[in-house]
């Protein structure tokens, strides 16, 4: 990318860092965790098929279905439903887009 600290040789290196960071200080507290994929070599990364996260030491093949146990990633393990009131855009689109 031309910036200090972004001297990755390929996409696999970027993915390994991203996967490793997803598990940093996580300890199962966040659902997004690819940490078990942080050691893939370039060939394994190129052959990687889509996989459902989390992908951890406990679930190295991924998770077939999130939340099937009925527990969520909240302190009390209960889901949070947050009502949202829709708001119109601050500006109207130009006539060409209407």
C-alpha cells in the first residue's frame, strides 16, 4: 500500500493478521473470531473455502449455525432487540436520481 506498517507481500498475510486480531483479548466474548485461521500458509489461504465463524481452537471447522444454543454474545447471554426509528436522509437526492 506504500505506507509504513502496511508492507504485506500478499492477501494471505493481511488475512492472517486480520484473523489473529479477531481473537485478540476475545476469550469467547465476541462472535466474530477467525483466530484458528491465523496460521494458514499461502497455499491453504488460496484453497480456503467459505466458512462460518467463529473459527477457534474449539471450533476449527467453523460453526454450522450461530446461536443454536440460544446464547448470545452479551453479558447475560440474552439477545438484545433494539427498536430503531427510521429517519429520512438529510438531503434529498438530485432530480436525476429520482
